[in-house]
C-alpha cells in the first residue's frame, strides 16, 4: 500500500513575534526567528537531514518590472541550526518564505505606514487655514460686490 501525503491549503497566522514553534513537517521545526538590520535569523531543529530554503519575499517590491527573488538553500543534517540571510526592507518591513520538504511558512514583520499618510490634503491651497480663508474672502467679496451694485443703481436692479 502506498503512503499518501495529506496536504491542505489552510492559512495559519502566528503573532509577529519570534516566540512559538512552527512545524514545517514531522521532522522539521522553526524554533525561533527574527528580522534584524536587514537580515533574517531563523533557528531550525531537524530530526532528519533536509534541505531548507529561505526566499526573500520583499525583493523588488520597491521597483517596477520583473524580479527574481534571492534565495538560499542549505543541506542540513540532524540537529539545531541557525540560518541567516540578508533581506530587503520596504518601509521597515521584511518578509521571507522558509520551506522544506513537507511545508513552508512566510515570516514577516509589519511595514511602517507611508510617510505621506499624514500629509495635509489642503496643502496645495495653503493648508486648512488657507483654504477656509480663501472661501471666506471670496464669499465676502461677492457679498460686497452685490451690495455695491444694488446701492449704486438709481432705480435698483431692473434686469440681470
């Protein structure tokens, strides 16, 4: 009888800390991970020899066009291994996929919001005060103009 591998497309979300173990398979576990100064640090524990691949998920995210994401593979023996790889950061965020026979996990940290999110949308008009001052000046001048026309006509406004 042939062995059949059970696979699912379920998504598992783990808090963005390096605590907790992530099981890639029965024999491969990520025991710790972190992003630090443009480098990912992954600690893995293997019960049998496996090939582990880390792929940079943010490579090319700040550019236009096609990008081949950098990846590194290690042929690891049984035991605990500390893997490091330089990764690209976009607004302080990084993302990698760690894969081995039996599964993969995407590890990431949060990106910072864009710098222009706090920009004033009325800045083109001199900010909020400039925009509202302009609206009040226009309304006031239109009112004064209307008053002047009505006052200067001898018989009032006959036809507009």
